[in-house]
C-alpha cells in the first residue's frame, strides 16, 4: 500500500502512519508480569483488527524509508497502562473517567517511546 501511496504523492503530500507500539506501556507491563513472552506477540485484539505487524519505531521508520519516504516527524501517544478491554471496563465501571484519559494522553510528552500508538509523518 505504501508503494501505491508513493506513486500518487507529490512533494507537498504528507503521509501520516499510525500503528500499535510494541513497546507500549501495557505490553511492557504484560511482559514484566509474565503474561506474555514477547512485546511483539500478536494479541487477540491485533488479530481481531487484522493487524499484520506490531511495530517498534525502528521497524516503522525502516519500512517507510524502504518505500522511498523520508520521515519528517515521529512520536507516540496515549499512555495506556492496561489492555483496551481493561481500560474500557474501568471506564464502564466508573473507576476512571475522561479526565484520566486526557491525563494519559498528556503524559505521552514525558514518555515518548512508550505510548500505545506510534506514528510517523513522512514525505517523498
């Protein structure tokens, strides 16, 4: 798909790519808790969403550069301490609210490598 995007892009085109982060806080917690052996292992949610890879930043940058793009910005967002299902359950049960979610988004600036999602913005 990136090769196709490259073919129709021009020098003004900015491509934003957003993917799950292998080194997100919740994956690291799962590994350190003994729940998973590898932070790049596919979760049930990855399978449900038909995601083909669990990326780290190096993998993501390598992939876009191999397709001819150059990265102009990169980062991560949303410090997610638990799985999507666990976070949703805490919201549903009133354990956390949208103020906490806003705080978790804001905390990304302190822990740039460990957000739930990583992204690159790139150009040809």
